[in-house]
């Protein structure tokens, strides 16, 4: 693994860990005068946010971020486990199918890590949430 890849992996893990630690403490937006009361945030909202932050952070770590196409993005109910299949251009410019798993505050493309954390799990299909990622640039 190249030094640049290691730095990217560490940066992704640190960014995701910070987001997961801080987001339970984020305040809800105050109500606007004259507006209809909105239901409080649910756990589902937070897991979608985790998927979107993961997707945006992962995109930035790619050689060609604009080539990323999400095939399938799955997550558990609290967003602590995210398993994704995607297509993106490799260093030679070829579009390749790959997978990445985020679990235990670590992101990895290792097949053994995927099998240990993602294979056979009942997870939510959050591919659409990943496609509508926030712009973190």
C-alpha cells in the first residue's frame, strides 16, 4: 500500500469517527414561527446522514472522484456499519467494480474485512442516500 493510500484511509477513518462522535450532540433546528411542528429526528435520519458523510468522504479519496458510481450502499440502523459496492476509475483509467466496508471506525477495501462485517447481514439499502451526498469540498 502506498503512503498516499494510507494517509487517505486514515483521513477517512478520522473524519467518519469525528462525525459519528459529534452528530448525537448536534442540536435540532429551532422551530420557525408560524410553521407546522415537525417530528423530532429519528435514528433513521442519523443513519442516512452517516451514509452521506461516508459517501462524500470516500468520493474525495478517489483518484478520479467524478468517475464514482454507487452500485449498492447498505448500512445498519445507526450508521456504524456501511457496506458499499461501487464503480470508479483506477490509476490506469479503467472503470472497475470494487467494494468498501466501514465498521469499527475503520474503512477498508479488504475482502476479509468485508466478509467479517458485511456478508450475510440484514442491512438497509441506502444507495439513494449515498447518491445525494452533501458537498464537502
